[in-house]
C-alpha cells in the first residue's frame, strides 16, 4: 500500500525509530528540510497498519490546518493510496481501510481533542509553533493507552518553544532517560543538522544547497534552522500560565451589562503604501472597565493597504462607539494626513486620532510590553473565548505573541495592545477612564461601506439596515 517501498532511513532517523522500543516520549529537535515530517509519516503508517483498528485512533498535531494540509494530509493520501478510505475536510479526520481514524489537530483548535477514543500514537509536528495548551492536551489524551508521543520540530521562536526545550532537556537528564527508568516514563531526545541529510552520506542535500541556505540566514537562524539547536532564550515577559482561557478568558455575553469605554490601537506595517500592503498591520480594539480591567474585543492582523486599513478603522470606530484611536507616531506622520483623512472619510469630529511616540530597540520593546504586566499578573486583562475555551475574534494570534515576547518572530499585535498603557493615550491611570460616551453596538456595519451607507449613518438614519439586508 505504501508506494515508497525503497526507503532507506538516514542514520539519525534509524536512531529515532530504535528509540520507540525503549522510550515513550521521543523528542527530535532538528534543522529544516532534512526529513522529519517524512519520518513521522513512515512511523505513523507502521503503527496504524500493525496496531490500528476501529477502537483506537491516532492524533497528529500541527501549527494550523493550512500547514497540515500542505505538508501532511496531501502527502499521506498520495503515498498511502488505497490505504486511505476517506478524508473529512470539515472534521479533519482520515479513515483507513482497517477502520482506524487519524485526527488532525490545529494549534488553534484545542476543542477538537475532546471526546476522542484511546490514542494509539500521538505525533506533534513543529511543536515550537504550537500553543502549549494543545501540546499538553495531546499528551493528556494519550495517557489512557500510554501511547508513544513523538515530537519533531525545529526550535523556531514560537509559543511552544519553551515547552519543547523542557521536553528535550528531559531526554538528556538521567532522571528521565536513564536505563532504569520505566518505559512509560522514559524520554529520549535527538538532534539532527542539515549535514545529517548531506549527499556525502547518501542524503538529499548538496553542499551547495546547504551553503546557499546558510548565506541567507543570521547566526541565530543558522543555530536553529541549519544546526537544529536552540538559540539563546532569555526570560519571557509574561508567565504563560496566566494566559489561559481559564485565567483570562471571558464570554462575550458576560460583558453586556459592564460599563466601559472602547478604544482602538493601531500598529502599522513597514512598506505599506496607499494601495499596496506591507508587513502585517495590527488593529486591537479594547474596552476599559474601571471596576474590572482591560477587555480585548477584537484583534485584526493582516497585510492591509492604507486605503483598506482606513475603511476598517472607520467601520470599527462606529461599530464600537470609539472616540480615541492611537496610531504609531511615525505612521501617523507618513501614512496619515489626519485632517484630509478625516475629511475624505467624513469622520465625526469627536473621534480623536492620537500619534503615539515609541522608542525602538530590543530593550525598549521589552519595556513597552512590560507595561501590560500588572494587568496580566493581577488577572485584569481579558480576551474573548467560546463555550469550548477557544480564543475568538483573532485573539489566538495575540495570545501566541504574548507567550513568546520578546523573542517571537512577530509582535505587531502585542505592540498595538501595549499602547493601551502608552502615556500619550491617556487611558490608564490606575484604570481610570474618561466619562463614557453613549453609543450602541451596531452589528450591521461592514469594513467596506458604500457612500450612501456612510451618509445615512452620519444623518442618524436607519436606512443602512435595510440596505445591508437587501
């Protein structure tokens, strides 16, 4: 059934396979493009073909469904052929000829682990990019049957990199990896570099490919992506245990009666022009309730042009009754001619656009993010969740950045959120707020409004509702 019947594992792959006989927790921290995902697919095939049935399942955890579909699911269907009976795109479940089910789990979909049958094997691909809650939940699901848990990942900066390092170091500690440790509690850790897949030892990476890859990377990236190691990781700003749905999640319906002022904070992208997007732009909408704390309503992060961003800003200001919009000082000078912007968009004069001064540099970035520490540590920063504990309204990305700051690859969302405590905004002084501006929540606004709809709203009419419905 498996089409590639001539596969000969590299020496490092053989060591990982052999570890299945003596250790339940197997951790591989390795370089890019050396065959880690392929190794997981081979092991998954062996387990499901030999031990799989309708009474157990396998769990494959990845960063997101887009990456899982591109790197794993398509390749499984191509390699396994008739061994795969069906794949449900909606439920992300693959059924095999023996009735065995493989569940594909995204780091953004913690609830999908609920109610699964006993796990035969659990595989975690690119664990450094996954949320720690998903990683821990996948581990918990496997306890009933004591299934082996294989983690294979580069050590890229991500929300799961601290968890990955802890797991890896257990496999080097005799207390967890010694020969006298029981199989079900034993760890085994391995590392592999690009040179372990070199054509010099029968691999698929030539010296030219490796050298070209190294030429485009910084020393920190080479340590991680070429040599398969951990770059130096200092102290993170936030304690990840405080950023869980249980500690800082709130249900949307629970704040209906809470009196709060809403604000918008914008972190614009470099390279952004009137009609072309640059890097990600982050727009964070928060509510300040003096008696309770800071409530994040939405976090929008995407590659917006200035024109698209302006439409979204105006739409969300009206939707949430926002009267203060904080924008990075440089962006306000370059990207926004605020007077002409207000006139072109017919903005109510009551909305104030405030340029926010920031100081660059790594240490300054940490100090900006640390402004949020008192509210996180005192349990006064909240983000929306659904009934299953999943983050809503774009907060998955925000939480991931907070868990990894200041070492994450992206920080646009947390940069925007941290401006809630920027002195230029004048929002927080012991959570004191301005007098509340009464404005009802309007669910009918869209980021893309016609001029007729805008005119109708500015006149205080209700015709926009019928226009939207038609």
